[in-house]
């Protein structure tokens, strides 16, 4: 049962907008960033919502590893492709500009693809595929990130948690949306566990000396030091086919860096060889497919919906009452939260107050 107080959606979004503006983000861009963070909480994915507002975005604006004004530059463009340089600005803003361009191209040409270099954390990947599905199109995106995942039979954190995210429009009330990391747990999930004082389940982390680690804060510290790494999907080694998660993570790393001519792996750590902070210089890729160029959007949606419905109607395992399809749990979370707001823990409350007070933002929180 939820015991945390709920903050109304309009209030949390308004505050985040005001805060981003106070830290130098243009108002229109601030609205995009606030909505991306809120969307994660709408879907119940708290690892990428307001929990990360201060530590990932505000703190980086303060320490200079994230620039408030996003000066995007088009490096190359064709009728169906775009290569963009975000120049270390807000990854969410650059990605929004990219998706708007690709959706327009796909309306004309049926497909479009783009890649961004020198970017920063772009929020919940499903937001970008959601822009495509809202337009009746297929969306695919991926991003590299700070090194966290060890390759199969290795112990060094080499690859980011690198999500491969696919959004498909359906004739149901919600799209099919597969949005997950290529590790057992993404770093944001462990950050969430640490904030809640919870342990990370055993087997999700590989240490350099074989130690089993479940202390979430210790894991985060060791990831930064490079003395621990996240296990890929399937786990360490090849007993449960961990090489599949490793392979997908590597594929996302290559597409995120190579399509845009960007940096990769250890160069994305945010720390230079002397231990000083530096820009993260992340890469993202995006593809948009217009079903109208194939069988028509209505036919596509009907078939996609039929597949999802048949999957959910299949025989359930003993003791199980329901089968879900990707995106369904997130839609159900929204049904539960749309009138309640976003739950804010004591640690998030402290973050919100700290951000407000640092800039003397005129805002009164309900929990004060």
C-alpha cells in the first residue's frame, strides 16, 4: 500500500519548469524537460522521474557537465536522415527536436532515421517512441550511457545500460512499448533503491574480486570507481545466456556512437584521466516507420492489437491471474495515478526544497 504523499501533476510540473528556468534553461525547453520527467512517473517508472530531477539534471547544471541552453547543430541531413550535434545541451530537448523532424520526414517518405552526438541524458526512452506512436507510427530508439555493464566473462564496466526501446501503435487504449535496459537492472533503479534504503537483489552486480554486493549505495560508489559492474540481461557468464544481453548492449553502443560519429564506452564516464569532471558526450539513435507506407495505419494497429490480445488470453501459469503485454502495466499505473498525482518520498521532498531554496524560487510545497 502506498504511504508516500501524492503531489498533483500540475504542481510538480510547474515547479520543475520554474526550477529549470531558474538554472538557465529557456522556458520552452524547460517545459519539455519537465514533461519528460513527469511522463516517467505517470508510467510508474520512478527510476527516471522526479527522483532524478535534482541528482541527474539540476546537479549537473550546477557542476557544469550539462549546459542549460541547447544549441543543436545539423551535421548532415537527407530527405530521410538527420545527424545532429547537441553540443552538451539538454538531451531531452535535442531528442524532442530530432523526433519532430523524423516524424515529418516519415509522413512524406515512409521511414526516417536520426542520430545525435555530444548529448546528455535524454530521460525515459519510451517518451521518444511515444511521440511516434501518438502520430500513428512505429518508434525505435536507443542510447549509450556511462559505463556500467561488464561483457560476458568480463568484470570491467564497459557498456552503458543501453536501452533498446520499441513503440508500436495498436487499436487499444495504449501502445505496445518495450522500454528496458540491456542489464538486469539499470543504474537508475539502483539509485532508486539507495534513496529508499533498499538492497539490490543478489546477482545483478559483478565485482572485480567476485564479492556478492547488495548494498545499493555501495554498488553506486563502486560503479563510479570501476570496481563493480552490472550484469547484462541473462546474468554473468553464459549459463542463462547472458551473452544475449551483452550483445544487445554492444549493438546499442555501436548504433549510438557510430551513426553520429560520437564517443563511446569509457569516454562517456563523465570523468577524465585525472579524476576531474567532464562532459558525458552521449549518443542516441532514432528510427520512425510510418505504417501508412506499408499496409495502412489502421490495418497495422488492428494486427498489433490482435497479437497483444491473444498473448494476454493465453493459458496462465499456475497461481498467476494475468498476462501482460509491454506498455500495459505503465498504462495501468497512469489510470491509478492520473487523479492522485506523483508520490514523493521524503528524500525527493528534501531535493525539491533544496532546489527551490538554492534559487529562492517562489513556490510553496503542500508537504511543508
